[in-house]
C-alpha cells in the first residue's frame, strides 16, 4: 500500500540564538505528485512558520532552492517525494556555505566570484539595428552552458572552494567559457585574464564533483578544461609576439 505520509528531517540553525545546528522532524501528508518543495511549503503553512528556505519559480528555472537532500545536491522543486520513500527525507543546506538561517545560505561569495568573470557580452562594435546574429551552428557550441541556472550546487560541492576563499569556482568558470565560446563576444582576452591565474582555473584539480552535483546535468568539468586550453593558447600567442 502506498505511503500516505513522509518524514522530513530538516537541519535547523539560527546563528542569532543557536550554538550548533540541530534537526527537527515533521510528518508531511502526501498528495499525488508532490515534490520536496511542496512538502516544505506545507510544513511552513501548517506546522512551523519559523522554517527558513528559498524558492521562487517552482519549475527548475531560478536555481534558488538547491539543497542537500538525502545526501545529494538537488533542486527541491524538481525532486519528487515518492522515489525517495520509504526512507525519511533528510535535508541540509548547501554544504560549506555560511548558514544565514536553516536552509538559507549566504550566496555573496558565489556572486562576487561570478561578477569577476564579467558575465555579460563584451562587444565594442556599434550594435546592429536588429540583432547581433549568431548562426545555429555557433549557438550549438554554447547550448549546454546556457542551461546553467546559477543554483551554486557545483560551487558548494567543490573542494577547492572549501579550501581557498579566493578561488572563483565552477559556475564562474562555466559562465566564462560560455562567453569565451560565444561567436559574438570580443572580451576573450580580459576574461581569460580573469580566470587564468593561480586562484582561477589552474587551482581546479579536476575532481568532477561539480559535474556530479549539477542538477541540470551540465558537464561543468569539460568547460573548465576547455578554459584551461584557451588560457594556454592565449599565453602562447603572447610569447610568440
Ligand atoms: Fe547549478 Fe549546474 Fe549552474 Fe553549477 S553549473 S550553478 S550546479 S546549474
Ligand atoms: Fe526555482 Fe526550484 S524554485 S529552481
């Protein structure tokens, strides 16, 4: 007989009042097709208004509800409850990030690293009247990278991020390569400069955690390796001058 309820075991922590994180357990009644985010919203509405978490689009687009669910990086809105049963559903905030409250983590270091790679099209030429045309073939080259929703799962999973606060992290590298590989972009030189240093791509030890963690199934490691190759080619061009 199908289960009509699920146990949610959620890590709680309010740095203003708690000395250490702890777990609170909730019994959630199940409806057909429920996701983990539906369960969290039910807890918030019906059992505990003090529970803190982020969510917005409910459609795996905004990246705001990435969490560590039953030992894996997942988007709560994109994780069905039934396949996780009969185990209890254990939820932690993104690991190795400062906890603001409960499942809400401080995203400032992530956004600071992201800004440093200039995540926008750089093209000093006068904009054409209609659009900067990109052929379907050129667009295909960056297709996979455009799926990134900036959820920070890869960033949270990366051992180099844990040990080096200056390390830019996988999502910033992925985005840098998204523009370096964009046929309309002319900012390659400054972007490669922003990532081609000791706290940049060369600090990556190719652990593959980022690729494993990505809920959008992006091969993040491949982009980092491609960026390393571009960095070497740029350096060779410089020495050949
Ligand atoms: Fe999230 Fe994947 Fe983008 Fe990293 S690459 S921020 S895991 S969507
Ligand atoms: Fe936007 Fe889940 S709520 S990705």
